[in-house]
């Protein structure tokens, strides 16, 4: 056995430039006692555990001290292929496993000792275990007729404990027994049938001869009373097999069975349905040969036979289908591989999407450069939170493929803005982007607006007919907002457009090919609408290829200051003004819940710009006086000679105070994150920045 077979991988690591405080947070966050230390090129340079941390604390080291100053760097390392026998004489408590300076894991002295103990197990115990593992009862006597061996099966058959019979005379323990007779006859006696305590036993008695001398006798006992039930058990087994066969045939996924040598034994009907391969074409053939002949690109069966472990990967079949296959080994009672069972599911369409995304990932460096160029005011989107950055990163990548995208989010979060960003980064950016609000067009007109109509298709139809939105958007991008409001009758036609890449005008007979990138958006739960049969299930899965969820403003409040100043810039330009905002209002704007999301924030800023009598806006009104009433925040007038406020410092100070306040209440980072509506990682990161201690 080699080191790699018993080493412990370490999924969490730290860098040499990280501080003691950051490492302590990693210990708390991941519940570990030690971490490997890697340099900038991910090479192993040392190890740090709680002992070093405690020593640093005892020595009053600053929490900002870099970890490389206290790490252990002189550990003996081993290669993953090192034989464990070579480590027996080493005394190090643990050793890093290194390959090419890359850290793979740790091997501990305890693991090596455990392995050594397994190899030095007492042979006599193994022999005793071997006798106990035998199904039949075994009784062995010496030439003096004293019982030497009495195994577990004999205990169960004769209701006697070995401690009460070992080294006792055989006839004293079992007066009616006949084992001693073979000592005199020197001949084996087979199939001696007798009854013992309502059990029918079969005994086979033989002398034990060594170098021509009889040194004892041995009897094997078998309970044959159970054979009376064999017929019933056989019938039950046949019935069970029949039920299993029916279950296998009823499976939606394909099932493929071979023996341990990769010879095909059986397939179910689903396998033929998915792959087009019939049973008579492959039954009895070997998977090695089938792969070589081009039936499959590779085989889960072959991999399982070679590794004796379950495997899962994608497989391409000669008919062009792509399957997600999982091969599982089947062992007998002795641990010998006897069967390999492989199940598969058709993922051809999913793989097509995967290939499109992989193509986009091949240009990831270019996309990431584009994303880095995006400033806080990138187009219409303000990027100042991890959630928005994740959305923009996904949008940049999805822009290079033509997959259908559905954008989810509450009203006012900016779904259409993200749709425009997706088009702007797409391969169709030089083509038109057309936006349609499905809720704003009457049901009677929506179909004709989307698909157009022929002359005379209905009363009032324009002479010569009319092109629909799909035709007008050909080669471009169509954004269907509020898709959840689309009538079921129009949904069926939209599904045909997606599937067939063609439309049929109202009153027309000839389909028209179209090439349109489709983006949809909704503030409703489409899955729930499908369940209530208010939205077509097949259309839902066609539209929901890549879902994008835009969180509400209350879940990304760190963007509020950036949004405010972006809107100030927009409205100052629009109304030819030079209004500024009293920075003290920022905290109030952050505290507000914003039920109307970004749209409400935009309206509030526009109202403040156009209604404020002064160049500096010192009051903000929330809500509306008609429906919800108004709430107004007013700041006191500052003295003309008062010092200017550093907005960034002000916001950071407010953020620090806010986190400290909630830490005192909730203690743990998880609860604080939930209270503030952000992720736990964000709280840990900001607490580290501000020097705030967290319990976990």
C-alpha cells in the first residue's frame, strides 16, 4: 500500500501572505485544526496548526502578522507513491504529501500505525475466525477423544458454548456421538443423519492422518432441516426475479448489465429506445470489442472492471446520442466482482448547451477583461455588490452563446436592464433588440403583434398583411417581459417557434424561418403556474434553459450609494442641474426597505432633484401621499464653513457600526448575515476588514 491510499486531503488551504487573524477565521469557519501554507504559485511551503496560533497569542503577536513568520517549514515530506513500509521507522507526527512541489494532502503517524497493526494480526486469531466463518459446524478431537475445536456454527447447532466443551472428553459432552469410532476404524463415515433437539443434522466424520499416523478425528455438521423450505424459497426467488425484471423494464433510464469480463448479459427496453441499439445486436458481445468497433466512445463497464469502483461520466453512442452513465460494481459474498450494472440517461440536449458554454469559456480571458473594464456605472447597471458581479459575469459569458434565458426578480429590480446588457455582450449586439411587455398588450392583439397576419386574415386586417415582431427581429434579440402573463393559446405558438425555428402568420399557410435570440423575464413563479396549469410545462422547460435571478434591492443594499450618485448624474444631465445630496441622508436611504426596488429609488431621487429648492438636497420623501402616505427625512442646514464630509469614510463608518451592533445581538456571523440580508462570507470579510470579532 502506498501513501496516497491513506493520506488525508485538505480542501482548505492558506497563503503565505495571509495574516494570523485571517487564518484563525479559516479555522473557525471550516472547523479545522491545521492548514497547509502555499506560496503564490500554489507550492507547499509550510504548515500551521493551533499550536502555532496559541504560541503567537502567548507571545502577543499582532493578528496582522503574516503566517509565514510562525509556520512550520521543516516538515519531512513524502511522495504519494511512497510505500508505507518505508515509513515504519519514521517518528514524525505527520508529513505533507508533495508531488512536484504541489501539496496533495497529509499522512499521519496514526494512520501508518493502524495499517501496520492490520498486517501483524495474530495468525491464530485468523484461523479461529476462519473456522467461525464456515457455515457448517466443526468438531475436532485428538487421539484421547478430547475436544480441541468447536466452532461458532457447532455452538449454534448443538446449543452449547465452546468454553463449556473445549478440552473435555467427547463422549462426556455428547454421549450418543459417533465421531470417536473413526479413530478405531480409521475410515471416514459420510452422511450420518440424526436428530438433535428438533433439528435434523447430517454428519460427516473423518480421521485426521499426518505422516501415516492418526492424530485425531473431525466431524462436520450440517442442519438439513432447512432443506425442507428450499422449494418454497426457490419459488419465492423466481417470483422476486420476475418482479425485478419488470421493474428494470419499467425504468425510464436505460439499464445495461455485463459480467465481470465485460460480456453483455442484458439490456432493458429503455436502452433500445434511447440508443437505438437492439438487444440482439450486442447481447453476448464484449464491451472492449464494442468500444473498439465504434459503438461507444468509452465504457463505464470497462472502467468499473479496471477500478472496482463506481464511475459516472458522459458517453457518446454511435447514433449521436449523449448519455450520462453510471456504472456500479456488484460483488458476491467473497468480495469477488461478478456483475457490472450501468444505468444511463439521455442528456443530448444538455450536452449541446454544455458545448456552447464551453465554447464561451474558451474565450473566458477575453470576457473577463471585458468585465474588468466595466466600471461602477457600466452602461445602465451599477456593479457594486457580489450578487450583481455574479450576474454580470454570467451575462458576459452567456452573451457569447444563443441559449434561451429567463430573468426572474421582483418588479422594479431592473430585469429589462440586464436583458439589454445581455444583448450588448452577445454575438447579436450589432442587430436589433426588441422589447415586448406581454402584460401591456391585449390578449386579442398579442398573437398578431408577435407573429403577424396575412391580408384578409380577420376583419380590419391591413391590406397586404403585416410582419410580426419575430420577423422584424430576425437575426436579433427579442425580449419578452412579463412572460407569465402570456395567454395559453399564444404560449403554444411560442413553443412551436422555439422548437421549429419558424413562425406561421395568422391566416397564413407557409411557415417562415426565423433566427431570433429569445430572452424572457417575469416577477411570477412560473413553476407554480405550471403546477396550477396556468403555464405550459413544455414551454417552461424551453424558456428556463438558463435562469438568472436578480435579487431585490434590500438584499444588495451596498449598491444603494452607487445607485444614488448614478441617478443624480443622470437627472442632473437630463434637467441641466447641478444638484448634490447631503451625505448624511445615505444612511437613511440604506435603512429603507425599498419595496419598489431600484425603480422606487430612481423615482425618489428624481423627485428630490426636481423639487429641492437648494443645490444640496437635504430632504428625501419616501412613498406616495395617495396610497401609502409619505415619510420625509430632513437634515439640518450645515454651516458654510463646516468641513466637507468624506462619503467613503462615512459609509464605511456606518457599515462598521451597523455590523458591530448586530454582532452584539446575534453573536454568530450566520445570524448577522441573515439579519442584514447578505451572505455569511460578506460578513466575515467585512468583520475582518474592520477588526470585529465573530464567534462563528
